[in-house]
C-alpha cells in the first residue's frame, strides 16, 4: 500500500497542491487498481465505505451505497428483487448476485441523483455486480476486493480510466480525528456510535408494535444518516433507502425533499410508467430523465407534439394528478429516520403522505408532545433514540 497519493487538485482545479496521506508516515489502507481518483472521489469513497461496512455488520447482508458529493443518493442490502423492482431498476435482463442486488437497489432508489456516482460495496465485487455497473454512468468504486473477471470488466469502463479502489477491510482509524478550517485545527472523537436494535427500545407512542422488517429498515435509515450531510432525513422500505433529504437548513424541507423522492420511487412502479413505449435507441440517462419529467408537473415537456417522438415510439397518455394521488395511497409500511429531533408535527404530517408507519429520531424538542400526538393520530410507531447523528 502507498504512503501517499498525489491528486490532480482539491475540490476545485485552483486548489493545488493536493494529496491524501497518513500522518506519521504509515501506509494508506487503500490501493488504486485503476484510474486516477480525485479529492472528492476519495471523500465519497471513505464515507461510503464506512456506511456499507456498518450496514453489513448491522444486518448480516451484503450492502451497497451510491454516493454523490459526500452524501448517499441510495443505500441498500442485498435482498432479492421482485419483477417490478427489476424492471424499474432496468436489471430485468441480468442475473443478480446478492451483491449486485444491493447495488441495483442502492442506485435504483434515485437514479437521477446517482448519475455519475461513487459506488461502495461491503463485499467482494463479483462479475454480476461489475456487469451491472459497466452500463451505468459512474465515477468509481471502492470495495474490499474484486474477482479477476470483475476487475477486467471495470478496467474497460470509461475507456480504461474508471476509478477502482481496493480498501483493507480490517483497517481501523485512530479514535480521534482532526481537520483544518481556515488554518485552524479542529479535533474530536470519531463518531463510532453503534446503531442496532437496542437504539429502538424507547417507544414513545401509543402504538408499540414493531415488525422485524421495520426495525431493519430503521437501522438502514439511521446508518445512512450517519454519513449524510446534515440536516438530513431518510425514508426506507424493504431493505433499501427510497428517499434522502440531505444538507437542508430546515428539517421540514428535508422531510419534503426526501418524501418527494420516495413518492417518485413508488410512482415509477405505476403501470403507465412501466409500459412507457421508449425508443430502442434512447440512452439510459435520457430514459431516466424522461421518466422524471413525465412524473412531474412539467410532463408536457416530453409529451408535446414534435417532442415525444424523440423519446417514444408512440405518444403515451399522461399520468394525471388524480391518478398519482390514488396510486400513492398504496405506499405503506415506510420507515423514516431523522438525524436530529423533529421540532414540529408538520414533519409527521408530510411523512404520513408517503406511507410512513415507523419513525426513529433522537427526541429532545420542546415540542416533543406535539410530535408524539401527531404520530398517535395516524397510529404510527415512534422511538426516541437519544442519539443525534449530525455529519459535516
């Protein structure tokens, strides 16, 4: 392993010199197997690796994450996909290993935000995962190892320049971390809080009935938030993130943003979307964007005469507002986590519209009673974890 890696530049081209290294001259716990990762690539890599490593430890399943600008667009564990999910994730023609299924879920949660992502895998990257990744637009990947077949596939991506990083899975960082801001050094203990079912014991609502799948999904959401830019909230269902609201100053804006993403995830499963008659020559990113616009209030931008012909073989019917509202009534059993307390019941009101049944948040607001009352109104189960998960 090298002791340092010289980078082309830092966050921006004018920020030179740039490198990553270990204080004290120790070897880095990583090895670049292909490409030339940059500063932000490594920020994504090290944050996303911690996330998937903790997901694997907490659930026992292979885990994957899709990162952009040091926040996850999606994260998931390797549960089997049903036919509908295979179709909306565009993997219905592939054989999926558990590791590949985890990445299909992680990227499929928010395909618009995952465009050009950094990928993290908790386990060895196999041929099935590399085959899936080979046809997506992505910047790079970090994993503990790669099969020979997988490495050969990944090295051929992006004209041979795809970034492939191998990390020592046994590496443990120092318990105290430092960073410099404006020439001033900050020091703090690492956030090594363990997120598991013990964190879900303090149920504060009238309804106290947790399912095992809800506990799993809340753990996935909480671990995801641990590595998401604050303020942040996360919706999860069936072993995967379905909506992340990251980096907002207002928590209600986080809840709305993530809820809207979760709604779109579910609307993509509507029969009208599944049967959209796309042209055979449409590129995958263009198809993702077309679906996103089709589901928005600006659907005429892809259905107007003289325009729809660029995307479809025949003109589709729009998905009307009333149809969307009716379809979204079928979304239920969703889990929601927040990196800090919900200050008002409006967050719960918004969450209810996206089928939320289970909530985990630290508690500690002077309006906790209002938040609990709102949960009780909808028969939700809410726990106070007592643990804030700010990440900056």
